[in-house]
């Protein structure tokens, strides 16, 4: 029996991407010159081609540049309603005439009440757009149509924002952004559940000082990774990965690698593929 899954990190930037389109700061200009992993689109991820996490305005471009598609999409999980995570208009691509091969069953779309309200505002009759809306409630685990166990957990971000623990075929992902230092209930639940094999952390502020509320900096990521390790939440071979970077943090990819060296924390880049 097959175990594990593939996680494809589609984008690794904060809301304005990096380089930001209207910014000529040093960090943006260096990214334009150096290119490679310093070019970052808005965040999102894909599991085994059928489970999408968040749906940014960059999703279509990411599918094309990474030679992927969403033909087999069955589930979309939303962390919160901010525009770099929920671009509502993009959800209509699963319906006719935007696709000639619509899904045989409506796509299950999970989000908090704010997310679902925003989707219903644009699509008052979601089933007509092949969308099956499901409410996410913190600390209430559910199972998707493909058998994934998903536990939404309170985030330290905007009201009702969530981070996600996703278990597929006995392997577990902690999708830990957008968030500052995790609330105590989130840490306590992660310590008691299945061991985490991949943990993603919010690193919006890079090495810049911050209070690690709403988002984190490099110190915050190091602290939260250590917190999960000390609580026994991580598997022995777990991979900890920093992502969701803003140009306001200033640190380009190579500098981030240096900062996290020695802390057993990797630095995500657009198109990063992980198999567990």
C-alpha cells in the first residue's frame, strides 16, 4: 500500500510578491537582478495534484510555469480570506465554459465563515460553479472525500485565521502560515496528535525585528520550530521549512540559508517539491 504524498510549494511570498511590482527598494532590485529562488510569487501549495491549499491570484501562472494542472482537483483548503490567499474570481475555472472537462463531483471547498461568505458573495449558488462549500471550525477534525484527515487550528494572524494539520496515508503536514507565534491551544494539540513530517513556518519579516504577532521573523521561526521539537510534535526525520517572505524583511535567499544554517530549518523557494 502506498504511503506518503508529494507536497509542491507553489509560491513563497507575502501579499505583494517579491519583487513587489511597484517597489524599487534594494531587496526588490536585487531579486530582479539575481532572479532564481529570489523571485517569489504569492503563497500556496498542492498535494498530489488533487488537494490545493489556498488559491492566490498567481495560481494559473504557477500551474503553467511548473507544468502542473488542477484537472484532478477534489479539495481546496483555505487558511483565511486575505486576497493573496483567496482570489475568489479564480474559483470559477472549475465550471463551464471555462473548462470543457468539469469535475465529476463538485470540488469540496473548506474555509472559515469569512472565507465562505466571500465566496458566496460572488457565487450565490456555489453548486452551479461546481463548488461544495464546507465550514472549517478550529479544533474540529474532519475527513475529506479522498480520506485526508484535516485539523484546523487557531492561528495568530487575522480574526478566525487558521493553520492546518493534514494527514494523508500516515504522513502529516503542518501548514503553519500565516501566523505569528502559535497560540497555546495549537501547540498543545500538535504535541498530542500524529507526528509531523513536514512543518511550514511564516517568515514574513525575515531578520527584521518584530513582535512575532500576525507574522514571524527568522527568530520567531527558530523559536517555534524548537517549541514543536521540545513538545515532541515532530517525527525524527521531520523537515522544518520557512516560507511566506516579504521584501520588507530584506533577506534574499542565500542570506536566509545562512541565517537558518545550524537550526535544521530549510528555506522554501517557488516550485520546491517534497516527497514524504
